[in-house]
């Protein structure tokens, strides 16, 4: 079984957890231990595990101390959760990076097949390729959201690396990638060729300033995502607890937790990864809180994917100067969608309507004859 690749949680962590109050998360987790083996996963909704593979990282990366994270996460108090969470231990590095990639893909595929959301913690962001490949047998197109200060489209390296993994995903044949969205990029870290490629492929992006000023506008992006990949180099040095090596500008602690919650609320997100993690006490605490907010988000899901507009939705038709747009608002979640037309390129006569998540502001903009950018890109992409 693919889970056999995983090693148990360190006994030292379990010893500390035994001394914690009975109300904390560490007391209710289903934990993979040396003594008892794997927990029963039949009723588990979320499972996290650590990983240490970073040999293809663009920069040298210290092995993340997953035990330090666990000590912080175990002592948090849960929300009003009805979902079960499991700690499956750690995935050790294989003889070659490709061995780790394969093991990670198989673990994620197995967990998703039994309706468990995997959370991957540690290693470098090139491991996102394995998360993507776990969808190889899926019958739908895949959307990836990357929270990162770069696009990672570099084509200089022949090997997969933390700076070029998206090029590998785009070039795979056959491809299952429908859309890639970057949240938090910083323009002075991006080559013009990468910006041109984003435009050519009609991919979406939001600059760091946009994410910080209006983090709520990222919610529709997460609503469309299957995979969410966090590169923690997107954090400011203060938030990462690494003033000597971190970036002077970046996402702050409060915003990264908000993004994690938006990812959790998304009915579609079925796997997340947090990569390039700094070994700093304040960051261990921040990562623990990020995972807390993600779980809180999953608890608050509205079960609106796939969207069924037969009931519970109000339809708004907006007549613009050059076209008509249809918006739908959910009475359950108060969230918005807009219709766009998908065309079959093999048969120009075959067209069907699809829904794209959006904001209330997109509706107001359309009322003022401003075409939503995400609608335009989705139409071109499809």
C-alpha cells in the first residue's frame, strides 16, 4: 500500500502531546505511531504528513523540522469541528528525487481516492509536480493555484526544480492543466518572458499589493482550484521569522492565514502543499495556525461544487454595450458566479455554458459596462 512509504511520528512528540490538556487538537488527532501503526482512516476527512525532499530546490534548503511544527499544532484548541484529522507521519527521501516524486504521487492519489484531503508539509515546491500527477487518472481538467512571489516558469534547468516546475507541468503530454493562477508575485522577481507566457496562455495572477489590499478577492480563485501550492518564500521576512534571509516585502501572517481559510472553504480544493519552509520558532507557530485555518475552512464548506443552479440561486442578466452577461448568486453562501461559453474546438457547432466563480464587484463592474478580466481570460482559455 502507498501509505507504507510513511514513517511514524517521533515518540518524543507523542510524549509531549501526552502532557497536554485533553481539549487540544493533539488529543483528538488520529496519529500514525510506531506502537499502534496507522490509524483507522474510514471517517477521516483531512490527513497531513511531512516530507523532506529538497534535492532539486533552486536554493539549498535545510530539512524542515516537522516535529517542531507538530509540537505547536498539537497544542492548539480545535474549532467547532465535526471532521476527523489524521497525522500520518513523514515521507523520507528516496534514493533519488524521482523516487520521492513517485511515492508522493501515489500517497496523494490513494488519499484522494478515499475522499481524504492530503496536506503536504515540507520539501521544495517542485513537489507540486507530484501533486498534479496524482490527478493523471482523473476525468476532469485541473486548476492549480500557487501562492508564490514568482511564476516558476524558468526554462534554464533541464531537471525539475523549485524554479521551473510549472514549465514541466505545462509541457506534459497529455496535459490535464486547465488553468494556473499565481497569487502574490512581485514584479521585480519576474522575467518579461514569464509575463508574456502568462498572457499567451491566458493564466490568471494577482500581484502582492493586490493580495494584501484585498485578500477577499482571492476567494473566487480558490473556489476554482483543485490544487493549492504555498511557497513560503512568499512571506515577508518578519512573518517567516527569517530577517537575515527572508524578503523585505511579502505576505504577512494574517493574510496567509486568510488565504489558507479561503482554500479550505473551497468545495473543489482536494490537496494542498506548503513548501520551502523556514526553520524558525515563529514560523512553526504560523504554519500551525495556517493549517488550523485550513481545517476551519473545510468545516465551513457549503457543498456547492459542482454547482447546481436548479434551486437556491438568483439569476441576474446584465446587458452590456457589446454582449450579455449572466450572473448567479447563491442564497446559501451569498457567493457569485458568472456564465461563460465553452466551445469544442473539434466541432465549432458544439457550445455549452459553464460557470466561473467571481465577486460581487465583478457584477457591479459589468453593470457599469466593464468586462470582468477573469471572464475574458476563461473564455479565451476554453
